[in-house]
């Protein structure tokens, strides 16, 4: 169960020390810090952070922690938009929303490359979490929210993503033999009329394997006269055929309620980019709040699986 120092009304309970990371914690001049992805290392839990510079474009910094709650940020950013080479013209407006997944012991980071043609999904890998080797631009413009599954399924790498065609934003799935060439794309799920995820949805956390299926923690947007509200919800996907939805939570597991989630550069945003599950089944979800800070909310896998899918 959630520790005593977690409070909240949602299925996820907020850490009482939230926001865990704010701009004052960043040791260089920048505008905001948000949407960080956790990486479990031999030396503690690291967070690859999205930092938005005062110029307006985003890049990545590294925060280090022993307990997954209290972080110290490295003095210098670890990954900047490419200045030369094949990625440069597609990252001219920044790099955003990293999502880290270990596959066969290798730490891959899917992120969004933003250039004048829009958002593309890009892939990098890292050994030391400080140096990042770009592997490929793995979508055309109009796609983002790429998350890798942590293992091959039926011999292929798998990802969820969010291409925009005539749609406002649905979750799709694609497969690859080599992480570079992607295909066999299929729709997985769409926004639901009238619900909290009525307007647009996208994958958020790299899928977590459970006995019941792949738990995908995603974001859903409701459009209101006051602007969008970003919430966090869950869906369970079939282990062998992950394009098949087994069940989808009718309610979010976390909604913006606190001041730090409601007030910021973009109000009313809870936007997760990763989670850590420990050996006892406790889960910490790392999310950006109001595009202005990074927060932590906790639950157990047992609680999420038993309470999130009620009507
Ligand atoms: C999404 C992404 C996120 C951001 C969110 C709320 O579309 O761009 O990076 O946190 O909007 O502004």
C-alpha cells in the first residue's frame, strides 16, 4: 500500500514532497523542467528530464537519486538538439518527452524530434546515461508519444505511438525487426466520446508486463472551454497480441487537482513519461505537472490492476 507520506484522492497518491523537481533545482538557466523518464541504474534511480530553455526549445538533463524521490541534477545538459548530421534539421525546434526502455540490457530512449516539419519519433541509446548515441529517426512528421515494449513479441520489437492523420490523436502499434524499420501498423484505441479522454490520447509510460497483460499508462485529453485537461489512465493489452485491448479503465488514475498541476506554463496537465515498479510491486509514476515541474505519484500494481478497471 501507499506509504504514509503519500496523500491524494486518485488511485495514484501524490508524494507529499511534490513537486519533486522545479526550475530552481536546475543548475543552469532555463524556463521549465517537466516530463522526465526514470531509468533504474546500479547507482540509483536517474531521471532523464525534459528541460525547456528560455529560448523556447527543449533538451534533456540528468537527475540522480537514491530513493527515487530526492534528485540532484547534473551541472550540464546531457542531450541537446543535434547541430549537425542527419538529425539536425529535424531537431531544429528541440527534443521532447523522452521515454526510456531497457531491452536485453540496453537502455533505449524514444523521444520526439521537433523540426520545421513537425514532430517525429527518434531513437537513441545510452550506456552511461550521460552520452546518447542517436540510432534513427523512426517516423515521418506527425507522430509522437512513441514508447517501446521492454521485449520482443513474436520475434519483433514493438512500439506504441500516436500518428495524426485525419484523427485528433489515437494510440497505434507498430512492429520492427531491428528498431529502425517499422511497419505492420494498426490502431489500438481511440478517444472515447464524453469521457475524460474524449479529445485525444497517447501512450505515456513504456508498457509494463503483468500476468494479466501489458499495463499501459497513457494520457487522455478532454477539451473544455477553459482549454485542454491532461489526465493519466490505464489500459491492459494482450501479452501475445498487444494490438488487442483486454480492458480499459473508465476513470483516470490521476487528474490535475493540486496547484502545481493546475497552474504553470500549460495549466491542468498531468503527463507521465515513465514509471518504476519495485520488487514488492510498488509503482512510482513520474509525471510532468502543468509543463512546469516533475512530480511523483505512487500505488501498487495490485491496486492499479484491481481498482482501475471498475465501471
Ligand atoms: C503534449 C506534449 C507534452 C506536454 C503536453 C501538455 O502534447 O507536448 O510534452 O506536456 O502536451 O502541454
